[in-house]
C-alpha cells in the first residue's frame, strides 16, 4: 500500500509531520543495523557499539548528506603539537552547507606520538619480525585522523538521533581514544557522558536490582560508588572507591545485595536463554532473515569469536559485555521488524 507523503508549510520552511519523520528514521535505522551488523571488526566498548567514519557516511547517504573536509593544519595546544581539521556537512541535492565540526589529533594521545618499529631478521625458516626501536608517527597521519574525526563529528552533529534509535552510541569510534589519562586529551574528546558518570575511571555508573545507589565494578572486583549529591551533574560526579567519606559512612553493599537481572540468570553466562528463545521465535514469526539459526551463528562467530551447535549454546558462552551487546541487537531488531 502506498502511503501519501504529506508536508506542512510554515513561516520558516516546509517540515514533515513528526510521525513521518520518525517513520523515516526507523527505516534508516533498520537499514543501518543491517549494514553495520555485517562488520567483521565492530568497535565494542563496555558492551556498547560505536560507529566508525564509514558507518556515519552510510547513514548520511540515507538523508542525502556528505562531508567536505578542509586541509588539516599543525597546531600546538598547551605545549602539545598535533593537527586540527574542519569539515562541512553538505546537502548533496542543493550543495548547501548545513552543518560542520572541527576535531584534533594530538601527540599526547595514545598511539599518536611514537610507534614500534620492526624489521625482518634471520634466514629461511628462522626469519622473524623483530622490534628494533620506536619511530615518531608521521604528521600526515595525525592530519588524516583529524580530518576523519571532523568528518565523523559533522555527521554525528546532524544524525546522532538516528544512530541512537538504531541502538548505537552517538560518539564516533575515532574519538574513543582508549587508555589516555591526560586531562587535556579528555577535554578534547566529545564523548557522550550520561548523568551518572565516573570522571575518575572514565566510565558510566549504573544501578539495577537491589543496588541502593549508582556504582561500577573495578577490574580487581571491588566497587566504585557514586557519591550521593542533591544534584548529580555528569561532569562533576564525585566518586569514592570502597572508603568512607563525609557524605556517606560506608560504601554501599553492592555485591551482596544485587539481585540477578534477566541477562544474568543463566548459570553459564549472562543471558536468560528462555527469554532469548522467546525473542528469536518472535523474530522468526516476523520473518526476519537475521533470526535464522545459520545466519545468527555466523554473526556470533564473526562478532564474538564464539562457536557452537546452536545460538543458545553460543549465547551461554558470551561474557557480560558481549551478552549485553547481543541482547541489545536482538531487541533493536524486534523493534524495527
């Protein structure tokens, strides 16, 4: 059935009704999921998937947007050298610049100052690649990354709402510089920090089950609790790591009081297999090809590097982050189907 496209004339231009806008966005989000789910090496951090520049370009094509990057220029910020670039977001139908962004790539970032230098040594079967030292990353590579970040950010400024609708994080993957501890680096990053954000460990607090407050788990198994405040602001969130403070007499007893969630009730993993099976049946009833056993097994092998005779068997092997990502993809597909 053909749906008539309606428009509304206003004093400032022509706008589509909200229901049509959302319908178009859901169509774009569904198409984006179908493309991104085929990536061989997705960028997944803490169970959330981030889109790379080419993914943002794909989303931009749905709306007739492209990016024009300008020449990168050398800069020095607080004594640190690097590259800065600007990008314009362009409507390909009219040539009009409808947005833009700027971005940096600096030498105080991990991987962008020096890198290992290798040489092949030995003869015949004993020939091997050996590290012989370090070399400075060429400036043109910093310039290229600055342009890439600016382009991705320009798309993000216009299309983040569509990407979030598809279930992905709105921060371009190129901006997620893992392992950097410099406050100057953090200040240049435009990571979307939620309201409950731990600035000490650069991660998100969460609250679920019987937890009394927001917290996150540390690699050594201990907990970092968000300090109780009357008005918690994401960038000013104060934290304490298992010690007393003048705001609280003791850390929240998270480990002992936390009740299992749906994703954690399976003894062998973090997914409730009964719920997963119901979700898969729902997708099959909607004739979603992705829910086919063969297709899903191929996807799980490629994305999570796990194998098994059935989807449920592989799902039981997933770690917490992978389980959360997989169930998020299932739910998004159900909503879009």
